[in-house]
C-alpha cells in the first residue's frame, strides 16, 4: 500500500480531509496462510474487561483474545470530550439520507456500526501490502478508510524520521463486513488494528518484544505519531514493554507530564491511552476513534434497521460458569446456541472453564431510535510541540 502524503491540517479540517486522503493501492497481494493468533493459551487468556455493572471484573474465557482494555470504560473521556465535530453528512436531511442508504450506500463512505465488541463494518476498505506494512491475514484486513489513513499517516511519520525503516507486519483489523472475527472479542467495527512492533532484528510476526529485540526509537516514534497525528482511542501494550517505552521516551527528552498522561492518565480524569491487556507482548493493538465513520454509523443505523438491511446490534450479559456447565447447558439456559456463544466469546473450541465469565448474547440492544451525536476527545499534543526531542538513532539504542 502506498499512501498519498497528507498535508498538515487543523483538527476540524482533518476530519473532512480524512475522507479525501486516500491510501492508494498497488494491487500487490501476498497471501500467507492464516496464522495462529497466539502461540500459547497463556498469552491469550485472562484479563479483565470493562463491566456493565459494578463488582469484580471477570476473567476472559480461555482461548479468547481479550483485546479489551483494563477495567476502564472506553467512553470515559468526559473530562476531555469536545463538541461534536463537523461531518460530511451534515447537509443531509432525513429524506436524502434515507435515499442514500436505500439506493447508494457506497456514496456514504466507510461506516463503523456499533461497538468494537458488538459491531459491524460497511463499505470497508482492505489494506494492501506495500512499503508500510505486510499483511499476515488478508481476509481479516478490512478497515474504515479513516482507520487506514490514520495507520498510514503514523507509519509514514516513522519512515520519514528514520530512513530505511522496514514495513511492519499487519495482523487482523476486521472481517469484510465486520462482526465477530475469531479469536477476538473486539475487531468488529473496522477500528481495531493488530500490528507488529519495530524490531532491531528480523524477528517474525508475533515475536515477543524484549529489551534485546525491540527497536525502541522507532516503536516510540510510532506510538507518538499515533497519539499526535491520529484520533487514537487506545493502544494495548503489555506492561513489560510499556516500561521500556516509557523509559525510552523520557530519556529521549519528551515532556514528562505528557508521557505520564499517556501511560498512567492525567489530572482531571484524563484517561490513559496506552493500556495493558494480556497477550500484547507480541504486538500492538491500536483502536482508533473514527469521527466520520462512527458518526455516519450512528446516523444510518436506525434507517438500516427500519429497511431491514441490518439487524440491530446484539447486547450481552455476563455469566460465570459453574461446575458441570457446558456450552450446551448454558445455551439452553439462556435460549441461545453453542455457535452463538462461541462467536460471542471468540472461542475456537467448546471447552469452557469453571469460574470464568462468558458473554451471553441476549437479543438486540434496546434503546432510543437514534442516540445523541458522538463526541471525541481532542488529540493529546505535548506541551512544546515546536521542541523536537533529541532522539537517539536506532543504532544507538542500548
Ligand atoms: Zn487485537
């Protein structure tokens, strides 16, 4: 994939421009065999997920990649939230929008529907191999245009700072139309990206990042570019690698308070952007906000349901498995099916574990026909944007 250079834009024009700055493709395809998502069960299992109700965060089911953040609500950015932004469909009245949904859905651009763990993707775009990244799972590499543009912008920034930067390995984004993508729970709405770290050697995809093999200058430059140049929601990275990255950023002269806010949160309820989740010592999991595609989704969802083009998104409750439970028994108890339970929990087999918490689909989500406009936090720019920190070159990394 080759991306057209993006001009520097203000926050508001950037939203509109996101539709225009296309990542042009070169049509090169390499179709490697699908890879296992983790090399051992221990890498994927475990870890809390944000809970709907109070109480202890449940464990993940075995075999599922719980690519959700630690117990921290995705939408907890009240302290930072800004006004709803301008949107390409602002000039559309109800009739025009309905007509477009019915007759020319493609004209509405990429649409991210619902939540990353219970959503869908319409008019998705497939990432293509190129100098920025190499696909590991082509059938699961569909994204919104915004997600691809953000990803390209951040990688391009790293490559311009560090000549000779190799392509990253790109894992799952979403399936063609989103929805469940085994073995993940999220990755459903075109906004979640699994991608490699930069390594100092030729470590293959899904190599565990260590002090010895990680290219910290480039990996930090990537994280920094995601924060500054895109509407990143969160980046999941294992604690052990966070420690290395944070220390590197500080040693490179980054503003300490800004760095702290990214890794630990800041004053006034500012949320962490970089978070730990088990299974993320082998890759980065990036979730982007999509101010355009999510807002389009919010506007068209009721029309899609009304026209019967799309079912209302599912909703889930949590159930902790007891001794003697099987997926079949749980399915019967909650009037659902074994395949539905496996899909909801990213399970590859029917094995379940006592005392683990599972998501149970309980029918379509109920709520108002149209929810209020979405709000997105402003980008978290370091206080002295003009001062370029003195970075060590990749060769100088200790
Ligand atoms: Zn992921």
